[in-house]
C-alpha cells in the first residue's frame, strides 16, 4: 500500500491487483489484450485506492493529450447543451476530457483564435458544429495544424473529413406531410438563420412536401427566423395578424415553435383548435409546454457521441466502436414525435 497521506501510484495499483504495471496502464488507457476479469479487478483496486492517473504522464507516454475540443457558435442553448452532454459522456467513457469553446463565426481574428487554442491545448481532435463546420477559415486552420476534426451537420461532406448528420430535408418533408395529412393547406414556415445549413435543408423539405401535393409555397407564409424564441414570436405575430391566417405553422426549430405558441396565446388563438404548430429538435421543453409540441427528434446527443468515437478511432483504431466503423460520413436516424399541438382541420 502507499505511504499514509501520499497519493497512490500506479505501482500501488499493480501490487494490490496482483498484475504488472503495464497491465494497469493498458486498462487505464482502454487498450485491448486484457482479460475482462483482470480488467474488472484492476478497476476495482483503482476505485478502492482512489487512484487518479496524472494527465501529463498519460500524454507523455502516448504522445496524446486526451483532450477533445468542441467548437460552437449557435444561438440555441438547447442544441449546444445536447451536444455537450453527448460528447462529455462519451469522452468520459473513453478516458478523454472535453474542452468546450465558443467562437463567433464572423470574428475578424477567428483564424488566430483557433491557432492559439490549438497551440495551448494540443487537442487530439476537434468537433465542429454549425456554422463553424462550414467555415473555410476554421477548416483551413485545423488542417494546417494537423488537428483531426469531425463535422456535425455540415452543409456538404468534404472528402477525407469525417462527418455525422441527420437527413434534415427528409425530416422536414415528414413533418410537413403530417400537417398535409391532417387537412392543412395554408401552412406557414419560419425559416432558420441563413448561416446555418439546416435552415435551407429544412425549407427545402417543406417545399418538396408541398409540391408533391401540387401546392406552391406562398411567399406571404414564409418568414425569416434566427432559431430563437424571440424571432419565432415576432414572425408568428406577422403571420397570425393578417386577414388570411395560416391554419398551421412549421417553425424550423423548437425554440421558435415556443415563440409561435406564445404569440398565438397572446392573440387569443387556440392551439391546436385554430392553429396547429410543429417544431424541430425535440428539445426538453417541447414535452413540457402546453400543449406539448409535435416535432422532429433530432439525434443531437447521439451525433456528438459518434463524433467523439470517430476522433478517438483516428488515434486508437483498436478502440473503434461500431459507430466509428460505420463509415466516414454517417447519417443517424430521426423520429417524428406527434403530441397535442396538431389537429385535423
């Protein structure tokens, strides 16, 4: 056992577990070649001794920092929170740490910020969320520094660069088709910000569904938004204050859909009696508001987990999970979630 008052060392763990120091190292670094019963015994001793390996020692031994960066610039705190949750949990399971940084997509010194960050952290990889994943400056800075990255929901796939996404176009078609199947024909849409590739994809899915039913989009029923509650509320006021109101509104994310609900309530409109409302994301608040929101469940946390696995697989091919082995460009499934904010005409 270690000396009283001193922190336990890897030597103490090996002695107590009855294995070699190398075996302890393999277990802590999630390396293969260790029998499960031995692995369990080592982890039991690690927990009993409260042993915590020094990150610096791990880095020097393997040439890795065991840090993964997450870069974001997104007005929706709910989206960012889901990404962080999924990535943090998977990093922890794989013995890595997540470092989260917010960068303004239009910052004049964006390139310099990334260069300084990479120099200071020496991350083993970066996860890029929209719109940073589509920013040429960001991609060039990481490429030139030799930092691997995974793109989450990029506008288009880039050859040789891993990406993970859902099919926004198909999902938007599905939720628009739901409204059409309920008898709605005057369907409005509140679009997302133009710098987010998902905005155009979801609008395209909306248009595709309408045209499949021989309906041309009415420009009066299309409003810009910013993926925020306030922008959804303001857009809804414009849509619902006219003489020929829509009978349904598709908000391109849940934050804006909540704004639509607030605007309808303020104008004295019953949801779903006089107006059906749908969103996109299936954020936690979607099930808590009244009426509960019909929406598309976007697998944000699952995409973040997959991104971590793809980055770790670059450093450690032996640890590649089935998700990482599925391909360079992955598309994860979405789900249509029907609740009480929609009703037949």
